[in-house]
C-alpha cells in the first residue's frame, strides 16, 4: 500500500498536476477528484488556487502563441480577427476555475 505524506499541502500541486503518482483506478493520469483531495487534508482554497493557476498557465501559453497577430506589421484584418479570440482567453478565468472544465474559444481561421 502506498503512503503519502503531506508537507504544508505542497503535495496538492503534485496530485492535481499529476504525472508523479498513481493510487487507484479512480484517480488516473494525475487528475485527482476534488473529494479525494479534500478527504486527504487538502483545503478547498488550496485546490482552487492550484486549478486556477493551471488554467492561467494554459491560457497564457495560448495567448503567447498568438502574440504575433497583434504586431504592427500584421494586416489589420488579421489583427482584428484575432482580438476577440485573445479577449476571450483573457476573460476565461472569470468564467472557469479549472483547466479540466474549461471550454476553450475557437481559434479564428
């Protein structure tokens, strides 16, 4: 049987971010259910903070991939096309609290 030791909730990030541990069939690929984490001593606000940080990280990655669309040498039609998508990404943390629940906006074509 595996044992986990909590050190000031530092293991929350490992559990939620995953890829370091496996425990049961219910907890696969590092995406531990909230009730499991809470039952093992994680505070709800710690879980929320980790999930929101993961969401921000992914959002920032997607924004960075489209930074080129806002450069001065990009045609205005292209810039305008991407502005709504980029704003939707910026607003994503107001609508969602977890990268696992988010519905990402569609990239313009």
